C-alpha cells in the first residue's frame, strides 16, 4: 500500500506524505513516502496503523519480539489549530491479547511529529541497551537512555526536557513498560496515557525508553486562511455549548454519579453495580479537592482535573481511573484513589486494567485461591499489589499477566469472573443491565474498551431491556464515528459526544486542510474498512482458535446478578445477546463466526486481505 523505493509520489496537502522508520537493531532511520490512495483509504491514526501492522507483522510472532513493529501515527487534522486536535495513536501487536492493539493519547508529541514533517513513525528491531529516539525535523538520532532507565515516566520526561528543551513532545514508559507488564502504556505530560493493550510493554521489549520530538515546519494546507477561520469559529462554538461550564468543572467525573444512579457503576470486581461510598469519589467530591486542570494540546475543554493525593502529590483524575481504582475495588477515599492513580501513571500502567486486576485478585483472595490476602477497600493492600505488579514479585507476578492469563493459571472457574474480552480488561461500565453496551465491549476492535462504542447513555434512555436491532445499529454507528473517524483523523471525540459539537464540522475541516471533499459517509466507510481489516488481523493471528466466543462479554454478566440497587437480579439474557451478535455480523458483512466475507473485503478495497484469511 505504501510507495516503494523510487516510486514517484505526488505532493499532498493536509498530510505530510512521509513516514519515519527507525530500526533500533541497526540504528538506522529512513523516510518512506505515501500517496493519495493510501491517505484517502485509511486517513491516518488507527487507519494507518492497522494497514501497516497488517502488512508488516509476521503472523504468529511474539508481541515482545523485535519483529513486532511499533507504530506512532497522527491524522490529517492532528496538530492543526482546531478543537481538540493534539492527539496520536500508538499501536502494535498486543502482549495482553495477542491481537491488534492500539490507543490514542493527547501529547505535544503529536503536534511536533507533524511539524517535523511526518504523519507517522514505524519503529522496528530492538536495542541492546536502553535507548531513546530523538527527532528534530530531518535529524533522527538513537541516544543512550541509561540515565532515565529504571525511572518513572514523570522523572524521565522531566530529564529529557531538561536536555532537549521544554517545547519538545515526549512519549515515554515507566518501570511497568521496562518490566513488560502486559498492560503497560505509553505516557506523556504526567497523565496522558495511551495503549491499554500493552503498547508500553512493546516499547520496553525494544529497550526503548522514550521518543523525543521537536518540529519546526509548517504543515502544508490547501486553504490555510479558511482553516484558520473554521478553527476559530469551532473553538467559539465549543465555548457556547450549554454543558460547557459543567464540563469544565467536573470533566468525565460527571459520569460517576450518573453510573451510580443508573446501576452501572463497576463495584467489587463488577459483582455489584452500585457503591455505598460513591458520593465520596464522584464529581462533587473532586471539585472540593481540585487544585488545577490539565488538557491536551489545542483543547479548550480540558478534562484532566488534578487533586492533591493522600501523599501530597498532584494526581490527574478522570472517570475511568476513579471508578476502576475506587468502587471496583471497594475504595471510597478519593485522595487514596488518586495516589493509586498517580502510581499507575508514573509506573506506566493502564489504570483500567490495573483496577480490574486488583479487583480480580481481591476476589480471588476472598475465595481463598491466593496465599496472600488482599481485602476489599484496603488501600495498603492495593498499593502493595500495584508495586509488586511492577516488580513481578509475589502475587504481582500473576497480576502482571492480566486477568485472562491470571484466571487461566489460577483455575477454579475464575475465568467466569475475570472481567475482560479477548484479554483486554473491561472499562468502567457494569453491563448486567445494558446488553447494547455489552455488545459494544464484545465487538470492540482491541478488546473490551468503551472508547469505540460508548452507547450506554443512549441505551438507558432508549430502554435497556431491549435486544432489538436498533441497539446493533447504534453500536455500528458509534464504531464508525468513534472507532473509525475520530481515531483516524486523529482528534478527540469529547467535543462531539460530550458537548454536541456537530459532526458536520469535520468534513469542513478536512476540505480546508486537504483540498479534498471528504463527506461523513466517506469517513464512515473508512471506519468500516478499518474494522474489517482489524478483524482480519485477529483472525489471522488466532487461526483455528478464532470463534464467535471471542466476541462474548464475561460469564458474570450472564450468570451472576447484582444483589443491590434498582437493577438487582437483572442479568444479560444469553439468547438475546446471541440475536444481537448475529444481527451485528450480518450488518457488518461477516459470517456466523465474525469473519469478514470475501465480498465485504472486496467492497472495502481489501481484496488482498480476503486471500490471506481465506474468506468465503
């Protein structure tokens, strides 16, 4: 799909048309160009990452092998003066799931990469000793990282900025990534985190501590004046939205009170859906403790609320980390939750998977399946397990593998309450009474993540008891927009989903940037293309082990009803879920096992993919 050596590439606008490739084993870098066909078919971000990983990942390789490519990708709107455009995607074959893995994150590295003249980086091989990559426009160097190795992500970024200047963008890992904890993430700016399926562990396996980026160029645009006008108008429009002031006060922590009221708050390892101490960790409690606010580049609806944690350090909070390190483990002290969150960020661990895993281990302890004791709501126990997870010591050695592998090793039917899909831990929505959201988790492209299809708010308003086709339609709609569009443009979904910033803005932004009329229908088609390509990646990697069971949420939601709250006694109906999944496959153009039909792939311009997976 990319241009081969010597092939002439037409200069584009909106995209830089260049991918920086760094081989850590050979300590060499090269630049590869791509043309309009590749750009328009995949847009950027997740689209670029999915196609590159499909083309360049040798089937069956270990995710921790030097052969596993690490992709850092921006989109055609990244870094432009537009609302919430400071984001990038990090992707690789996942050490946690064995399938396609990625995550997006806000970082100045996104803006600087584009201004350095690249739309993406592909990092291959592995260093013999700890290294970091320094990119300054055309200058690319692989530098010694001994002085930042074995440090947390906060200290590493601080030292690298002291060396390279405060304006650089930095992507780094903490000790969790260095020690290849399977849900280690990539960090930036003391709280921006991405790559839940273990992308930080992939960096650690390559002995790559960080990527430091400085860019001084201007991005070539089709109509710069028009784009600037649209951007300014867009920013003003965000400020005018009715929910803006409340959003600025609480950000995503607005959601916690809502989840409690609607009985979907993960509590005691998703066993319950309401928490007696929810008010102590919700948005109003946070507001009383808030000391500052942080955001991603180019954002005027900053969502990172910072409080002082129990040990006197600043900790940036959002709903997911508070719910998973709070109610899900029975901890109702927000300042203690904040310190667990800060520890996870500094170590470079995914807070969602970490909170999920602590909950799993606490339940295993309760069932006397562990030698060590971990009590519900015990802050010291949670802190000790988190530290041991990073070190790979004691019960932390098991916890570092994630809930799927831990349950397989532990036995005793513990897979029934290991809360993951495809190995990726479920994010903070208990779906005992939300089958549409459960379908979104089950069919998400990277495993159980809310990012692609957060339909739960719509579902509760529309009627949670239904198993009708309207829920499948909504999941698909959101996957196209959120998992396809925003992940490939790459911009943040929050202006749209939280403040009703109209989707029609994005084709207008794209036309001003690229000179090409790209409609929302075109963006949705890109979303479908990406989803089928990523699904093909999973099928290729799992081979004969692949089945529709991979798209099922955990057994707990079907077999163990909550005992508290208005939704006590309610569970997902297994036959109803089967109907939803069948309808989903049919609408996607996939077979009864969730494998894309050859005709579907051909229609999406992926005929070469159909041949590899043997689609019918």
